[in-house]
C-alpha cells in the first residue's frame, strides 16, 4: 500500500475545517499513523485543550488506557473502509475521564485512496449521569424489601419489584403486563376498581387487601396507593407500597388466643378457689356470732383473717393480670376524702389494736372536703400501703397524712392530692427501695412468717398510681421505719355537694330507715355448703328461703311459688345462671323479678356478662353478710319504690283525665263563691273554700289550693277585709289553669 504524503493529508483535512468549527459535536481527524492532524473548537472545549496542544500528538495520548485495545481495533477497521459508532472514553487536560459517543469513518483522496480517519465526538457525561441515576433508582426500587407495584389507570402492572416477587411468588418478567385484579380474591375486585377511581382523581388510599400468591394462598397485604404523574402533570397511574401483614395478624391472633386461655385459666382458678373460700368466710362469720369462749373466738378470728388474706391474694393476682393486658379502667366520681381515709384506716384497726400500735390521721385544711376521681383505686393503693405498714411494724405508730402535693400543677379545676403513710417498722435498705415496686419482689427472703407477702401489693399500687397520672415513691432507713408517698391529680368538684357516708343508704335504711323489708328469697346454688350458708345467713335475718340446685329446679319453683328476690349462682351444671336468668326475663310474669348474680369469676367483663343476661346486680365471691343484705335490701326498696311510683303514675293519669271536668265544676264553685260574697254569707263561703283547698291540691293546682286556704283562714280568723281581692286572684288563677289545659290539647 502506498501511503500518501503528509501534505496530501493536510490538504484533505483542510477542506473539513470550514465546517467543523460550526459543529456542536467535537471533530478529530487522524492520519494513518493515528496522529491528530485536525480538531475543531468543540472538541478543544470538551477536552479543555488548546488546538496547538493536540495537533501532532498521538490519538492514543488522549484515550483512556482501558479503551486502547478497543480503539486500535476500531481504527484498523476504519482504515479498511468500515464505518463504526461506539462508546469510548477520552482523557481531559485535567486528567478526568470523559465518556463520549464516537461516529468514525475513513476519508479518501480524489483517487479513492484512504488518507486517514475522522470522527465526531458527543459528550455523554450528562447522559451517563442520568443513566447512573436511573440504574441506582431502579436498583433501589428492585431491591427494596417492601413490595412496590405500579399500575396504569386500567390496573395493568407496569412495574414489579423483588419485594412483590417475594410476597406473591411471580417474577417481574412473568407478571408485568398482567392485571392486578388477577391477584385479588373475588370479593376484593369491586373495591379495587373503586381504589383506582380514587387514585385517578388524585387521592391516596391506605388499607388492607386480601390477595392470592402463586400457590393460591390468601395473604393480607397492607397497601398505600398514590397517583403518579407524567411530564405534562397528567395522572398516569398508581404506585403502591405494600407490606405482607399475614404473619403479624396470625401472631396477634395467637397472642389473643393465648391471652384468652390465660384469662380463662385465671377465671376458672379464681372460681374454684373463691367458691370454697366463700363458704369458709361465711361460716366463720356465722360461727363468730355464736356464744363462743374467748379461746374459740380467737381461733375463728384467725381462720377468718387467713381467709381474707387469701381473698386479697386472689384479687391481687387477677388485678396484675388485668394490668398486664392493659385492661383496667378508671371511674370518676365525687367523694369525700375524710370518709375514704377513715374507711381505709378501719381495715387495719383490729390489727393495730392487737399489736398495741398507734394510728394517726392528719388531713390538711388545704385539701378540699370533696374531690372527683377514682376513689376505689385510691382506696386500693392506700389500703395496700396500710397493710404493709401494719405488717412490718412491731411497735410505735402508723401515720396517715393527706395534703396538697407541692410543685405539682394546681388550679381551680385540678388538685394534686398527696397521701403519705409512715410507720416505725423494720425499714427498707436503700439498695432495695427501687426494686420493691416490681412484681413478686420482697426486701429479703428471711423475714418471719408475719412479714411474708407475695410482693404484688406495691407493684399493683405503682401501676395504679401511674395509670391515674401520678407517682409513688418511698423514703426509708433500715431499722427506723418507712414513709411511702403517692400523689394523683384529681378534679375539683362542682358546687353541688355529694352525700356524705351518713347520708348514704344502708341496709337498715330500707324502706323507712327503721324497719327492714322481708320476703321470700330463692337461692339457686349448686354447691351444698354455699347453699346451706346462704340459707343460714338469710333465715337468721328473718327471710323465708327456698333453694334450688340448678336452673331447671329454679324455674319449677318460680312457677309454683312467689319470691321477692332470686340469688343466682352463675356457674351451675345442667342449666347455668346465665341461661336461667335469660329465661326468667323472657317470661312476662317474672320480667321484673329482682335477680342478684353470685359468681366466683372476677375477670374483666364478668359483671357485664351477668347484667347482659338480665341480672339486676352482681356479687363476687367471697362476699360478706353485710354486702349480701345490702344488695337484697336495695332491690326490695327499689321494687317498693317502683310499685309506689307506678301507683302514683296511674293516679296522676286519672287526675289529668278528670281535670277538665274539675275545671268545669270550678267555674260553678266560683259563681257560688261570688254569690256568697255578695250576700255576705260566710258559712257557705267557708264550706266552698274548704272544699276548693282540698280538691285543687289533689289535681296539682297548687296556686288555686293556696288561695282557697287563704280565704278559709281569713274567714276562720274573721279577717274579711281582703276577701274580694283573694276572690279576684282565685278567678285569675282558674283562668290561667284552663288556658294551660287548652294549650296542651
């Protein structure tokens, strides 16, 4: 091959120079030895070189070293007449690698001999960055753990990442182009169309969807759907981010099932323990009323105290279970703080006297007489603290102080109540003062029997106080006693005073606060001991008692005899108390018969379950004699009140019906009174006013009755100067009464 001379090469390249500087792409002309013989200004700008710095240099000097072999191969082919378009990388003056697109071809002389190669170079930096960003985003979306699906407005899938593949089992290549509704259970298809419509209107949607995976197994998927737009701001479809929550739902169901099993177990255990415990406490209560020797009284008292402690333990375990399940609730009622503190102190009074301790109560004048909050929970905490104080104090005193907590929010609507319980007992080491508020924690394991406890009381107290928005803490020194503090925020009451304890109804208050109301009571109880216990308790109080062992016997007795109250054990064989009570309420003649539920269950919802079955009220075993009598008397009193109210209502309806007739007769009485006044006939006027006073009062016409009474008194006392004026007022009131009757009609 005859190589052309250098002058000939330069002559060929010169022809391109005129056009090259006007071009946007960079231009390089190479001779057959790959020396640069021509560049344009665009290329110089691209590589940051001056033209004279490039002319005469080897092309390979500005080629990325990793691209040399590719460039040599392409150049060889171009010298043999091929044209090629390819990507490569050039090196700028600053040493940066510049990605370019090359469109290269040979150039020839007039005789057709190849004189070299020229190429157009396009900077790919911006494009490469965009591609890199797209690859990053695509990789991120593809590998994101959550499911990501994009659909067009017809519901056709246009994007499907690995998260979607993991949930549904279909690969991207397999499912892109399919309809999303192919994954839905039939019941979801209509809702999916509604979701698409919402997203098409620019709204978002969040919720659960029931979908099928590749194995046709239903999965619960939590989706968030949102619209996406094109460059013209038109909604093109919806993009959904999803998480498979099937396992979460299954785990929650398992946890709820486990909790139900635990609750049922605790409830059944409670029932099995409370039933005999009710018998123990009940019979000891009866026994202690007998004429016993002091020695036997001591024995019975100890049995009773042990039974009460067992009852407290059961209640504490159930309370802790409710707290762990976050199923406790607060009641907000008005109460007198003095009565609350005194009632709590009374629970340890006998133990205080037995141990020769002093019990002091101090209530600051800053504390309002009446507050509003959960008095039951506050009493529970205070009783726990007092129980611990008397348990761990051998000598000295126990003090209760009630005041306003300092440095706590205080306003006309909110009062920070602080209660302090101090003792002179064994004290608590500082190292144990935090841990004692944890469940099943004691100061040490070597205390004498009198000091042993479950370690639940303080933990329950802490949880209750914190649940009420307060705080509990202790200050103690070993050997010198302890002081427990707790404060809770309480509402200030309205100006309407509440009843004090002395105003509250007690069993002896019904119905006239003098004589009790007695009647026949049906005891329905499957446990022989408890059945006998209730019989003894009630017959000793003067009630007539019949008993039944199950619901069927109860219904038979109700059908043949009349009872004032039914005591219904809710857990019985054959026909339980719930079913029996429902049958009672379904029978017209028994519909208003008072039923008291007796149950050893004490978990959340047990009281509601009894009331839903139709019981009037609820007693949890073990209950004492006073609680039972209180409930019975309340129901008997309420029943009597209802009878009296019903009678009054019937009388009032009758009087309202007869009232128009009375008003007609009143007109005649007024005429007769006017004639008696004109004739100065005091005897007739006295008779008419006396009759009017009584009859008008009977019909509820107080003003007319009072005017009749005034006329009667004036005649009796011979003060007749105002009779005419009273008569005119009487006529006016009669007119008003008639007008009111006409307006009602």
